[in-house]
């Protein structure tokens, strides 16, 4: 049984903090607080909840530098990207404050002599959120804000290595005046957290994690007849056709693969390049990757910092070396450099086939495998030859062609001439091993709602 969580700076290996795990009695007390918090939060009504969301956005903006520094220290994200993450969270709060009331409005249908039917979206209770470390603030709020905007409470189990960010975020909710228990952080081992799904005070679970952890939590939720929402990563294809704007495609490809040190779920992870432009794309791509500034994540000029933990770096390097053993060729990187920290160099592989580890498994690190394809049809076939189905990106001078063929791509989202992004205005989520359910937009707002019908005869 784990007794504590430890936060370590991945840039230099220094200890940042120790956070004790809760025992059974402490978890029970947290559930009691969350239940009371739910009742008080739901009773406020939609207008008051939107006011609280606006206050939360203002608190996040006021604590921007502090929160960003916590993100950078705990998981190695360059400080410029950490600041942008906090800004994005503040905007998320404001967007739902402005729009959730309209999206949750009663839907009434007059059936004449048969009466009037009204559908109301009612909160379910307290939702357990099991969240990852790669976006310590955004991932939490991406789940929490729409779930809470509809009146639910949220019980957060954050990743072990970003507990400092979790507690800082809880302080932001408190400073914004949210009722005690409406947003609550708990820390316990996986067995104890999974066990919470058997408690009637938990109405469901939202998970962003790996496939194994997500499926285990979903299985327990199903056994207890609880709602679950899963986002379990992907191996997103980045398809480039001969008529694409090559300069823009290569520039965005570098950002799509190497931002946040490649530790992004909806990120390009397999580059499927048409044979007519393969060499030109690869040459331009490699040259741009060489220019990535790797270094101290607290330096404003740094573009890529360390990976979040050393064992994650080892896993990524294993995928690279096993793919090399199967015939992949390294154009850049591929070796762990000497020195402190969990740094891994930006790596580019060619002579890659879709059956290699860097394609079959999710590469959660700064590695770009480039595959050659004969046609758009061949690219779609390769794109679909994956356990995952989160998102995809298609680059072409004929966007209508891409839009017409988007339904053939097995993914939760297809972006044409743009990289995959999360935006509160549109849903995010996947199919197959990438999970199910949707976050953000009105879909995320209603995932944990009872769509209750009242038919007045």
C-alpha cells in the first residue's frame, strides 16, 4: 500500500514535496464533505454557479505565474507553455460562465392535446475525476468545469507527481468562493480510489489515463452501475498529401509532435506522408526539429524541457530501440544524453512500418515516426490500422476532399489543415481503445446529467 506521493523536479531530480496518502477514515470524511458540497453547490442555481465560474477564471488569472511555476517544476513543461495553460483555463471558465446556462436550458415540446413535455438537465451528484500529469491544470479543469457547471461536485484524484498543482488548484476554488467540498482533492493508492466507485456517494467517474488504468476503473464503474467517461490516449495520424502547403505542414507537424515534449494525448504520433513529397517533407521537418531549443524549462526561451519522469523516458526509449531492431532508421536523436534530469532528445525515425512499436503503441514522448504512403486511400487504411481512435489531421490543398473523406477515418475528430486541439466550443474524445464519451462543449456539460423528462398531460 502506497503511503505517500512524491513530487520530483524532472529537470534536475530535486525533491519538491511529499504528500501523505489518505487512510479509509480520511477518504470517508472526504466523501462526506463532497456530498455536502454537492448539495450546496447544486442548490445555488445556474446563474450563481456561472458567477462562481467567472470568479474562478479571475482567480486563475491573478495566480497565473504561481500556477505556471508549479506546473513547470513538477512536470517539466517550459514556462511559456505553462503560462499559456493557465490562460487557457481562465478562458475555459469564462466560456462556460457565459454559455452553460443557455446550453442547459429546459427543452420543451408542446404536443397539443397530448400535453407538454419538458426535458431538464439535472446534476447526478459527486463525480470522481482521475487525472494525468501532462496538463496539471488544464486536464483537471477540462473535466471539472463542465461537470461542475451543470451542478455536480468533483472529487479529484490527481497524478502522484503533480500533487502540488492539485492543491494549488483547490485553493483557487476556495478563493473563488465555491462551497466547501464542491471541489475536493483526495490522495490514495489505486486500490483505494477504485474502491470509491462502490460507494453510493459517488455517481460516476471521468478518467484521462492509459488504457490499462482506464479500463480497470471503467470495469469497476460498470460493476457498480456508475457512469464513466474515458479518454485513454491515441496514436494520431498526421496525413500530408502532395498538394499541401509544405512549409506550413512541416512547421505545424513539429508543433503537433514536440509540444509539451510529445506528452500530449491529442498529438500527431504517426506521420503518413505521400511518396511524391516524402523526401521534401522529411528534409524540411528534420531541419525544423534540429532548431528546437531544449533546456531549462524555467527559461522563457526554452521550447522543450525534460520528460515528466525518468521511467517514462525509459519507456519511450524502449519503443525507439525496439523499432530500430525491427528496421527503423534514426535521422535525429534516439540516444539518452548524459547529465541530470529526464531529458530525451527530439527524435525522428524513417524506414518505419505500421507494425513497429512506435506505431502500434502510444509514444508519449518526443519521437516522430515518418511513414511513406502511395495515396490518400493508403494513408486512411494505415490511419485506421490502430488500436486507437482519438483524432487525426489531414493536410491538403483540397480541403473539400479531406472533409468528404473524414468519415472514413476512425477517430473522434478530424482536423483539416490544422493540428488537433482541445477547445471548449467543440467536443473532445475518442473511439476504440481511446475511450468513450466526450468532454467540452455542450456534450461535456451534459455527460453527467440526468436528462429528466416531465410530461404534463
